[in-house]
C-alpha cells in the first residue's frame, strides 16, 4: 500500500465497515459504503486530513447507504456503483431503508460494468461484478495497492447471506471462485463487515470454495 492510507469506521445497527482511502501524496480521499452517521464520517475525514473526491458503493442494502446523500451533499462528490444495482439503490422497499427512519433513493452519478477500470483519487480501480448477495453486488480492486474491498460478497471464512430479494447461493459461490481464481494470494481483502483477510487464506480455509 505505497500511496494508500487506509482507515475504517464501524457504523450503523449491524456494524458496517465504512472505509476511507486517502492518497498520501495528494490528500484526495475515497469513501466506500457511507453506512450511517454522517457526522462520524466527517470526523474521520477531518482526522485524516483528507479531501473526499468520490463515494464507491459495493451494493445497495440499507446498512451500506444511509449516509450517502449527506456525504455527497457535504463534499459535492460523485457516487459510483455497479450498473446492475440501479434498481436496488433507487427503490426504498428493495434497499430496505423504508423500514427505518429515512427512506433512501439513490441515483449514482457513475454506473460501472464488470471489469471496468477507472481512476479517482490518484488510484487505478477495477470493479468486479460479484452477484449473489444482491444482483449488483461488486468489489473494488486496487491492483497497485494490493487490496480488494469485497462488500458483502466475501468475508473472512464466509460469504454474504443470500436470502434477501435478488440473492442467489449459486451466484455467490461463482462470484467467490471468480475472485479467488483471478487475484493474487497476497491481496488483502477488506469486507463490509467484520475483520480483514487475504485471498490466499480464503483459498485454503473458506468452506464455500
């Protein structure tokens, strides 16, 4: 992680990992999955002395998106997401925010397709479409930094649940193999919940392989 300073906040009712990726050279910052508590997100940005330039969403469930609009408005930055997650993000019934205090309908500024590579904050980032948890679940791979942000697709020793609308147990196993078969073993994996892992560890110990 040559130019990457990485921090996380654990936010919201189900302890979602919100990640902050700061370019040490430029100070520009990416925020992945602004889950909740915009004031805590702002506090982390200030603590890291970062300049947010983008929001990346791994998928559209309520516990990953509640603070998106507030963070976007605060910093005037674009939201990126997988094209297949458009409906989930837009519809409060599907993203389940309608069951909580605030319904969220999010329209990303940039839709990405499988294996697209884009640049933001000085980093080259590849989106990997990994359906299973939701139809448009995705991971973000920073090859030069050796890190993968896996959302709720891949956890340490597990995979995301598939019993929500749009979930598929067979799809998530295919997505798991897609990641493990294509990425270097030393790649560090930062999931949407719980602790980090590596591709090599998951190849050896993940029971869903």
